């Protein structure tokens, strides 16, 4: 099998299993805290709000992508294969070709920074790139076959992941908050679930006198995000309010 086909097949295979990657990194984070310098992970509100901010920034990138995305674009892939009714080239797609994966990287980088380990952060970056490089390759092969010269022309002026130059083009359609709520409520709450899980494991390891099972700031953030999740989940499940024509 030619490498181009091998890369595409492996990219499609990895895409269908992309939800497992955060699980492996979370397990690696727990192991890192267990084996590493436990004093380095003592609670520090300023640092941990910075780490959370990195993840929130990643979610904002996803929101700006999804909010302007037409139906059957921006990651709307199914078990039957990839879906793209049209080529997104405006808005955030005029800056970078794979904004959802940039957002994912930052969302996961926050919890990785929580571990305060330079080498683990480097390993995360390398594994993420190797994993998603195949996925991006497979997606771009699909888009090239479907949109041909239009895709090649757009991709020549827009970087895949790191925007070294910015030439912003206003989105063709308006921002849809309801589409964002429908597609991003799981990603939003997962940020706080992961940070809370790391905090709980950290507190169990430290076993310092007076240490709580979960640090109050993470407990309240988890409770607040879970409340938002329950509300949006209920709206999504029992109503059609989040359904937007053309999104």
C-alpha cells in the first residue's frame, strides 16, 4: 500500500477513536503525579487559574469555529465516513485550516500544565501532533477529492495548525449561539471534570492534615459547570429549541 493511502486509512481509523486520546493522557497524568515530585503539584490558585484559562481559550476557539459553521461541516463526520457539504474558508478558517484541533490542543494543554512537568508537556505535544497529523491528512485528502482546485487554492494561503500570518475574512453567515450550545456543552463540562479529577487525585496523594477531598474552588466550578450541562442537556433532549435551520 502506498504511503499516501496508508496515512489516509490510519487517519480515518484514528479519527473514529479520537475520544480515547484524552483518557490515555488523563491516566498518564495520574501516573505522573503518583511517581513524580508531589510537592510540585501543591494547590496554587493563580497557577491553576492560568491553566484553566488555557483550556477555556481552547474552548473559545471551538466556539468561534462551531458558531459560524454551516450544517455538515466542521467535524460533522459520521460512522459512514466524512461529511462536508461545503468548504469553510471564512471566519476562523481564513486563519487556520484545522481550528477545532487547535482548540482541542489548548483544552488538553491546560490539564497537562497542571502536572507542572516540562517533559510530560513535551511528550504530550509530540504525541498530539503525531496522532492528529494523520487525522488532518485524511481529512484534507477527502476535501481535496471533493472540492479540487478550490481546496488547493485556499490551503496554499492558510496554514494547517499554526497561523504564521493572519488575513481574516469575515464569516459568510452569522453566529449561532444555539448551535454552539448543542455541540459544545459536553466539551465545556469536560474541562472542569478533568481538572476536578486531577485535583482529587492530587489531594489523595498529598494526604496533608486538613486537606479536603476536593479543593473548594474546583468543587464549585465543577458544580456550576455540571448545572449548566444538565440544563442544556435537558433542553437538547426534550425540546427542539437548539435545532437551527442550516446548522
